[in-house]
């Protein structure tokens, strides 16, 4: 049945002018970084919900991340968050990851949970607190050097709640000064990804509130600074794929934090609320990968795909698997776009034909394609069922409750 389904799918794609072998190679090359904090206890502003079997330390987080990679073949790196993942020996953490077939991905500084940061971290009006925040950023660069990471991922919760509370222009200068000091500490092979968020936890203004502010900072800093797009960090109705296209053309798109939202930064499983948006993001990336400008193509090829979501009520590992597979599915569909057909319709200003050429790829059932790719990669055809049958959930139940939380 599987062979027949794939043969039919293959014929359909050949009829549409799609090189399926090329599609399969790109699917096999897709890498998605999972976050260590996605395996720990999490919750809402009101309550952290404890679950049985969550990791008790960074080493067990890596164990769980390795399980996701074994079943999907998509997740060879795990991001860490400091101090949530602070250990005495980072060489040991790196070695543990390698033993599990993983590497350490982006290092994420935490500048929002210390009591000193109530009124800001790098934008705090108290110089000693600003310096403390900068020191933490520099500490994370040193950790990245030890664990072999080349990415510092930055999100600042800094902002204000009321008009007149702060001097917005002064804080803008302070944050640029802090980023410049961090930039100088990066090694030649490192890059810093600057994230933004339009509100929360600050409700009047956020110091880096949108992609334009993050882009401005990255532009002033240099080539090693790029923008990180979190798909949940926009106002409702925002055209995220437009932002993606713009940043690609400016050679300043560095990475993604994938999650889903209905209202704000809901941090839901990727692709569960608006899968078409995720598909259209990949459409823009793949289109840029065929650009005449080699610098644009290089940008599109060097995007860091990362998951950043909060599994409040669902089991941690299955939720992560679902997010990763949803990303893979939408990427697969985007790879089925006939770009020649799209461009020809654009050139003759045939609106409906251009829209149809994009949408019909989204409407393809890629189940046979993904089954074939997974078989060739040596991973389960159904990674979720494989996890449920593996006994891993029962094994980690011995950890009990009260594991590491973010």
C-alpha cells in the first residue's frame, strides 16, 4: 500500500513538473533545533504545572532531546538557556550531548528573571545593573565557546508599563551599547540573533518591539548580527512572511523561534493554529534560495530553525515531536511549489494563476513523501507512534515530579 501510494504521488508530482529527488534531498537536510526548556516543567503567569517524568537537570533534558532526534532524524542540536541550564562543567555537558548524538545549539542568556531586572536589564537606569546584565551576556559567549556553539540568541523583556516611566531614547542607546560590547566579544565564526516582541511583560512600550528595531540594531552592529523571528511575537494580522521576505533581501534574517499563537505569544505547538502561515514562510525562504543575488541565497541557506514553545498541559516529548513533524510537513509542501509556474503567472499579472500555483502545493497530501523520506533516513515512518510504543515515557516516569522548570 505504501509503495503504491508513493508511486501515485511521484507520478502526480512529475506531472506538475516537480523534481521529487531534489525535494527528498532537501527534506533530508532539514535541521530543527529543539530547546532544552521545552522539556522541563512550564506554565502560565498563574501557575507552573508539574508533570511526571520531566528532566531534573540539563543532562536529562539532553537525553529527552536525543530521543526526539532518534525518532525524527531532524533535531541534532539542542539550545540551552542560562542560568536554567547552568552547570559546573560545560565540557561535561558538551560531552554528554555528543554521546547522545547531539550538539549544543544556541546559547540563550536570561535577562528577565532576576529581581534586579524588574525595571530592565541592559536598559536599567542603575549603571551597576546594566553592567551586571552585560556581564551575563559576556558569560554566555564564554559558555558558547566551551560547548561549541556559534549562536547567541537574544531576547530582552525590557520595557515600561506607563507613559513617562522611562526615557525611551536613552534606553535605546543603552541597549545598543550593550549589544555592541557583546558583538565585540564574539569569535569570527559566531553570530548573534536579535529577537523582538511587540508586548509582554511590558505593556506600554518594549525596547525592541518589532522587526524594524531589531533590524536597525543588527545593521548598526555588523554582519555577525541578524534578526530572529519568533512566529508568536507579532500583533494579530501581521504578515509574518512579508517580514521574512524583507529580511532575506536585506541579508539579515538569521533564525526562527517556531511556535503558534491565536491571540498573542501563546507558545502553542507549531503549525496548530495557522499552518498556512508556516507554509508561506517557507515559500519565501525557498524563493529567496533561487535569487540571483548569491548573498540572498546564502542567507536563505543559513537560517537557524529553532522550536520555542511552552507545553503547559500536554506531555513534553510528544508535543515536541508534533511541533517538529508539523514543521517538516509544511516545509515538504513548500518544496512542491512550481516556482517557474508562479513566476510566469506573476509576469503576465495573472493573479488567480499565481495564487493557485502556490496554494495547490499547500493542498498536496505529503504523507507518502514523508514516509519514503523517513524510511530512507532510517527513522520510523510514524515517529509519534514509535515514541508511544518505545516505553521511554514509562522509563522516565521514575524521575517523578518536581523536575527542572523554566
